[in-house]
């Protein structure tokens, strides 16, 4: 695997566009890789031959460990902090704005921004190994950027529980709260089901699918401004002494 991470975008004969991200650090996302996956989603959204997107990560274990810790520790000012947190913000906005249905397959644990990707999916499938965790409050920040996606998908009560209780929540909990639409025992079952679903969606009218997606995302028109405001909050908090100390301890684990 490329030590800097990889993004692969491949159009299948069925009209399903496979977008796969991978990184040796548990499929975490450096800023350049976030920009690459945003570009891949934007390009797929504008491609007439792409009728559905299947977004997943490489390997059979961790789905996504969130943001890159080294980059987080290197933030020196508010401008840099806002730009860093807008990395995942821009990914969520790209998923929202894409006119094609996006199916996300979560094969393993999801942390931080990885949970946000699951929340921004139009349809999310997972294995029983796909536990989730938001540890941002424990490191004196907070999951502000992904919060709109979480509340839309899971509701305020479940989102509050996930944000305030910074321990692991298992896949069955995530399924019961609406983050995952379907659960599977094995990685193989997940991949088969995700491929079957994406292939079925690709057969539907692109115009109808695009209009349905608009309707399902009703009430999110203000997200570009909201997420930018949230990125500013996170960018400010990450500079505090409490956050710096907590992140340094977290890195030593």
C-alpha cells in the first residue's frame, strides 16, 4: 500500500462507480487524500456514465480512523485549523451535493470523520464489526463539522449519546439508531450486498434518482455556511492548551 494513501475510482460496466480510499494508518485521511476523494466524487457526479457510487475503504478491518493525527498536532493558527477541519467538511458537502446515489460499505471500525462518512451516505451497509466512536470531546475539541450529518441521519438523542459518551458503540447500536441501514455477519456478505444494491440503483432513472436525492436532503441548503462555521469552532478549540495536551497524550497511546 502507498505510504501516502491511495484513491481509486473505477467505472464498472453496470454504471456503478467504485471509489475506494486506503491508507496504511488504519485508513485515516491526510488532507491531500481528502481533497482527492472530494475530487473523485465531484467528477463522478458530473459523469453521465456514472449512475451510482459505491464508496468504501481498502482492507477488511478498519473502515476509517478519521483525520490524520500528525496534521492535527501541527496546526499553528486559526486559519490552518479551519482549513484542516474543512477537509472532512468538504467531503460531506460533496456527498450531499452529488446528484448520484452514494452507497457506503463500512467493513470495520469507524472513528471521527469516518462516522461522518457513514452518516452522509444515501444508503449505508456495515458488518457487525463496524463499531463507531467519537472521541473529539475527550481531546477538548468536539465533532462539530460532522454534527449536521449525524443529526440528520440519527436524530438529536442518538447523536448526543454518541458525542457525549466518547466510548465505543457497537454496530448493532449504530444500526438501531439509523446510521447503518443493514448489517452483515461477514466482509464477503457486505461486499456482495453493497455491489448488488449499487447495481440495482444504477438501473433506475438518473433524473428521478437525482430529484429524489434532492428531496431526501431537503433542509440542508445552509450546510456550506453551517459547516464552515463549525470548522472555525474546531479550528479555534484545537489551539487551546487542553487540546494540545490531550492530543499529545493520545498520540503516545
